[in-house]
């Protein structure tokens, strides 16, 4: 039988790019740029320039990562990544700058970044490697304890910084990766019961603004003039767009929205371009998630599959949180909509994650070769 080509050349790797992912991410990025242009009359053209630059750099990063063998990175650098992500989050706690109640931003010369967004990628890499090492004994208490310490160290540092929204994304990533790795449902049930029992005790440790955000987050009508105001305004902006929107220069509700360009980008997008555009965004994100899961199934190594699952989880959780905020159904906890919301850190991080998925896709030929000759 004729051996299958491993396709190690750069040109071969680029030919194996997932076209479906490229199309969907391109559509989303174009929508994001149109959104930034449409609100430039209120917020200026600086947002458009920054988003365009972030998108361009993100595409180059994605292409570069796609040509790198993810397995080599996972095997050789996972310890360095683990030390680096803990160190970076620790540095942010000490030297970071505060934005609202969160101290999750770091100034590096003339630019400001959100380290937790970039750590998302390295965490998925390190946790994928950890899962791969203990996959055959994942239900052993010691294995689960090690995984808990690994995830808890990162999530704990993010929670200390005050960024609850990003912490919830990490929790979603961990939960889905553990589930797909074969963790017993009894552990999930036990964790749910423990969380339910701990709620009354944890509530006393929350700050007053955090309590209000949770209480009125699920029922913004109970405090429409204060805590619930932005959520209700975001929902009104979304509804004001109708099915086809108010036009690129239309809309009024978004002007009163705090963070209309990132946290409430979905509301602004729907007011400007209508529910039809909002549905298109959700369809593109759904297709991306489905394709990532399909790539996970054909990965040549389990670590590659876990990596893809982590990326899919991040997109799913962020989308649910962000859209839920804009519909006034979930607390406003400050989370971006993948590829749509403004933000250099968020945009670059998303392209970084997709670059890792493309790496799994472009290097999966080895899987077929190994299986054929096993």
C-alpha cells in the first residue's frame, strides 16, 4: 500500500487550513470592523484602527501557529507555559492597573493588555497535557486532586483580581475538558452539591456590588435605575433594531450603553444591523464550535483533542455569557463576544486559540499515517 504523505512542507500545511473556520472568522471580523465604523461618530475612529490592527496581527499569529506542530509545543513547553501563566497573573495582581472593580490589566510601555485573555491559550495547552498524562486514571482521587490544583491556581488568581466573568470562562473550559476526558458524572454531581451547600457561606464573603450584580443580574427590573439599568438598556437597544436594523448611522440606545463596543457589542450590532445580523453572528459562532469539535475527533493525539475541546468551551461560554447579558437574562459581569467585541487582547487571544485549532487540523495527517501503518 502506498504510504500517505505526512505533508511536512509549509505549503502543504497552508493547504490543509480549515476553510470553514476561515470563512466564519472572516465574516465575524468584517462585522466587527463595520460595527466599530458605525459607532465612530460617537467614540471616534480610534476603535476602528485598533480593531483593524488587532485583527491583522491576529490573522498572522493564527497562520504562524497553524504551521507549528502543536504536539511539539505541548510536550516541550507545557511546564514553561504553566510557570509563565502563574507568574504573569501574579505580576498583574501586584503591578496591574484597575478598571472598575477589576485589577486585570497590565501596562507594557505604551500599550495595555489583559493577561488573562492570553493565559487562556497557554492554560488550555497545559491542562490538555495534564489530562493526557492522567487520562487512563482520571477518576482516581489523586489524579483529580492534581487537576484541581492546576486549574484552581489559575482560576484563583483571576478571581482575586476581581474578574468574575473571565473566571467563569475558565471554569467552563475546565468542566468541558474534564467531561470529554471521561471524568465520572458522580464527580460533577458531587461538585454541584458542594457548590449548592457552599453558596450561603460564600455569599458573606462577596462585596456589596458583587451581591447586587448577582441579585439584579437575573432580575434587572427590580432595580431599573441603578444596577439593572445597563442590562435593560442593552435589551432595549437590541429590540430597537428590529429585524433589519436602524442602519449603519442609525440607532440611539447604544449611545447610552456603557461599553457598547465590547460588553454590549451584540446589543449595538443588533440595533445597527438588526436581528438578522445577530442571528448570522450566532450561526457563525455555532459553526466554528461544531468544526472545532469535528477537528478534535480526528486529532492524531488525545492532547490535540483536549486542546480543541478547550477552545470550543471558551467560545461557547463567552457567547452564552455575553448574549445573556445583552438580553438582560444574565448578570453583567464584563465579558466579550468572540471576534465581535472591541479589544486588542480579546481579538488576539481568539485568533491565537483558532491558530492552535488549525495546528491540530494541519498536523492530523500524521494520525492517519500512523493508524494506517499500526
